[in-house]
């Protein structure tokens, strides 16, 4: 799944422009320092990035509210509650913040974000949030929104995110794909581990990466118009037939493992396909595989077919290597 860029900050307590303890430092990384508060920490006024990941913070130090140059702020993996995060809404000096990470805390609702006018990345994954109520106040400048591993039952209040490129709502309680039609710049949509039965992309055509793993799909209908798709993940559903794929000519990765497939269909025209995951289905025979994957026979480098009846075929690996001359991996076996 997509990871936020906040973890890619500089080394502990050092800035790009100075050594440890240097007041000219602009990046302060205090990851995994077991801090319960910041009383012993100096916060230089010109900080642009502050990373407090993996500590024991249960409140926000008010000095952070005066760091007017701050662009990136991470409280990932702490003990922040709804009450503890309240001061954020009045820290007007941080109005130019571009990245805010509250991932893996104890939030039950979306915090008040309306003071942040330039926000690009907002991450509240791995909390206990039970609704997207409040996300409508998040700036329409947003490009990445992460709300995975919460208790959200409905996609709502996202209509204004016209610049959004990544939406992560995996591991929630979603039953319906809806209210996506305004997200015309969306490139990645992650909806794995929900309760979705029907694909509805609301007319979006620019998506490049789409995950609906571990849902309740029984059909592949609904992807036909997504001609920009490069990666499609549909494992662990109840899909019985491969269909609606022939128009996805840019597809490089297709994962339909752990479904109810009995044959390989509708991908013969996919000339860019590199990774094909078909394991844990009910595909009986290797006959027809060559024709089914004809368009990408030279391009395919990874193929998973294990835990299908056809994987018990004599000379299984040798047969597949003959069909796909440039294959580098069959199931867990690698080839040089």
C-alpha cells in the first residue's frame, strides 16, 4: 500500500543545513526517542520539518504552534486523542503546513483542519475514526489522503478534492463506491479489506493504481473505462470470470489470485503485462495459457499459478518457461 513521504526525513536531531544541535537546523527527527513530552527538546524557530514518530506523546507542545516555517509535521504512532489534538485548530502560524501525519494514534474523528490552507498530505490512518465527517473542511489543495484502518462506513465529504492524486481507504467498513466523480486527477485508489460488492468508479478514467483486494466482488464489470490503469489488485474476492479487461491496454500488474477462476480470459491484447497473479484459483489446465496471454508473452516476467489444479501438470515449470521466454519468476521460483 502507499506510504506517506513523512517517514523520509533526515537523520535524528540534525538539519540539512547544520550539525546536531545547530540552531540553523531546519529538520528535526525525533523518531523512537521514547519521549513523553518535549520539555527537554529545543525547537528551533526556523524548523521546516518536525518528525515525532514512535514516541509516547499524549499532548501537543504549544511551542510547535509558533513554528511558522513548518511544512511537515508528524505525530505518527503516539497516544494523541481527540482532545489532545484540539490546539491544532488554533495554531494559525502553521497555516502554510503542507504535510500533517496523525497516523496510528487514538483519534475517533477527523480533527479540525480548516486553518491549513496549503495542505498537500493528510494521514489519519490506523486510528478509530468512525466517519469522514469533517474532512470537508480540509483544504482543496490536498493531493494525498490516507484514512486506512479505521471504522469508516461511507465515502463522503470529498467532492472538493479536485487535486487529489492518492486516496487510501483500505481496511474500513465501506460497502459502496460512491462520491468519487469529482476526483478527476485521482491516480491511486486503495479500497482493500472493505465490504464492497460492486465496482463503481463514478466515471473516473485517470486512475493508474487500483486495489479492491479482500472485498465481496463477484464480477469484474466496471473497469472497462479505466484505460490508464497500470496496476489492478483484486485478490481474495469471489470472482468467477475474467472480463472487462481487454481495454486496459496499459496494465502492467494484474492480481486476481484467491478467487474462483476456472480459466484465463480477456487479457490477450494486454501487451504491457509484466506481473500476472493467478494463484489459488480453480484453473484446470495449462492448455490455452499461451493464447490467453499472447499479447504479453515476451513481456511477462512474473507468473503465479500455484495452488491451481494446473500446477500439478507434469513438467509444469518447464512448460511455462517455454511459453514465456523472458520469465524471471514462476510462483516462488526465481530464474536468472
